[in-house]
C-alpha cells in the first residue's frame, strides 16, 4: 500500500506518542506506584485499540476481550513454567490459540448472520462459559497460580521493577496502533467500515461480509492473546478469575466512549478512564466501592447526550485547529 500524506502523518504521530510515553518513567522519577498505574492503563489501551478493529471498524459489539487476552496469557505462562519456553515464543503461541478460538466461534456466528445485540450477548456468554470451564479441576480449578520468582529478566519478560515491562507494553501499543492505521487505510478497512454503516448494502455491493468480519475478529483476538502474558506478568498471578465479564465490558465501554473507528479516541479513552479509575479505586475504594464504575456510567450518559460520536469528534476538532490531517 502506498502511504498517503495523511497516513504518513498518522504513522509519525504513533512514533512520537510511543517515544513520549517511553520517556514518562524518567519524568516521574521511576516512582513504582505511578508506573504500576501507568502500566495497567497501557495494557487496557492495547486492548481498547485492538477492540477498535472489531468494534470500531466492523461495528460488532464484542464483549469477550478477556477471554482472548486471558487465554493467550495463560498459554504463554504455562509454556514458560512447565516447559521453560520463553514468553517471546509463548506470546505468539498464545496469540495463535486466541485467534483459533475466535475463528471457531466467529465462523458459525457470522455464517448464520448473528449480529447486533445477539452478537453482544453471545460474546458476553462466551466469557462466562470459558470462565466456568477453566474453573473445573481438570484445568485451573480454584487456585491462584503465581509466576515463580526464578523467572526474571528480559528472556522471561519479568522484572523486579515496572519500567522495563512498561516499555515493552508501550512498544506493543505502538504496534497495535500501526496495525489499526494500516487496516483503516487498506481495502479491508474500507470494507469493514461499509459493513459497519450498512451491512446489507455492503453485501449487495459484493463485499464478503462474513469473511471480513472474521478477519477483524481474528486480528483483534490475536493481538489480545499476544498481550495477555504481559498483563499476567504485570500482576504476577493468573487464575480462572482472569476471564472477567466486567473487565471485558469495560474494554467495550472505553472503545465506545473513544468513538467508533478512532485510534486516537480509543487510546485517549482507555488511558484516561483507566488511570482515573485506578487512582479512585486505590484512593477511595475502601470508602466508596465501585466509584470508578459509577464514573463509567456517568461518562456514558454524558457522551451519549452531548457527544454521541465519542471523544473522536473532540480530537478531530482539535486536529483541524492545529492543521493535522489523517484518518486516525
């Protein structure tokens, strides 16, 4: 694909963002607490920007993010602990397993025309089903599995401090954003956006709706499956509880608030909401449990009333003011 001027600007913007984020640990003096919050927010930014492929471009309200991320992460973690396989390989294996599950679920789902609210319900139920399967004694049971401390260093992607893992997360976020830029400006992206706007019209024009929705789903799942180990490494533990319905819904909410199809909106929404949510939970969680969820609800109402296009409309207005073109 020959890059247009606008696409080149978007690529430069992603590179500049990655470099700016990589410099933040120096600016905050490598403070562990703030780095933990920032790393957690970056994980969610990866998830939400990846969700933008299926939810923003293809218009499918997928609520199964933590099925794919947790499954991929646990595969990589188990390969490391039981077979001594580095996560640099295990994360690709996790991505493959997550993508395979997405294909197994997505093919009959799209083949039989399940969409809109029924697709949302199906993906939400998938989280519950996989969670209960993993809760069985033959799989994870009720135990919490901690990553052994003997696995430390770049080879194992585990560190005694947060900055190294944070830099890896920033790199993965940058790659995820570049994948979004490529899809958005490719034939696949144009077809997905047509499907989002009017699926029947797109099909009438000759677009293979099932094929391109499946491509979007598998791509999104593979990214989450790849990044899942980094999330587990950040927490140092995994359990059947990783298959979390509430967190999966939160990813979709962040994507909606950011604006469907907007890379910048997805990133801004995820980083802002997660940082604010983590700070409020740590500061007021014992006093006002669920405060961050209340904020999500209020934001959805406010955005729905005043900015139904999401943060994307605000970002596009700002970009026009400063003379920055581009699609993202």
